[in-house]
């Protein structure tokens, strides 16, 4: 488990709350750049064809974020990134369960559903305990 910052994650957090609009500070960096640096450094282990597709999708999502928010996702933006992650994982659980209901013969999605629930449980534990 990661070391908790004092007062950062506490029981007053709620997955239903809205985070403030992101801000840019002098010490913030584009998070997509961090991901790209991880890839260049060999820290990401994906098949080449999958990696190329994921990179393209990350870049396209980043462009959509700039259109919507006026900036790329940046560090030190005034938001609780772990809560943002948790909220997105909760959405992912519902989406993958919808897929399972609509395509019950797709066994890979059952695995994704259980993995996503595991990730949510680990994240909940970090935020609320």
C-alpha cells in the first residue's frame, strides 16, 4: 500500500462528490508526458500492436480533454487524483457489467469485471481505511 499523506484521505471523502475544476500550477506536468516517458523507459509491458493502439487512444483522449477542459490532465491540479481514479473505476464496473449483460458469451469480459471489482476494493481500502 502507498503511504498516506496526513489528512489526504479520510472518511469524509465520498465517491459521489464532485472534484473542483483542475488548475495549472508552476510545478504541474502533463500526465500524458509521464505515461509516454514510462513507455520510452520500458516500464510498460504490452505487446507492440496493443501498445501502439493504446498510445493512439491516450493521445486522442488527451486532445478531447483539452477541448473539454482547456488543458491536458496535469499533476498538482487541485484535485484528489485517487478519488478521481476511484470514481472512474466505479463507472468502469457498471460499463463492463452492462457489456456482460449484453454479450453473455464473451468470457473475457467476466474476467475484466472481477479484476475491476478487485481494483475498486483495493482503492476503497486506501481511501477509507
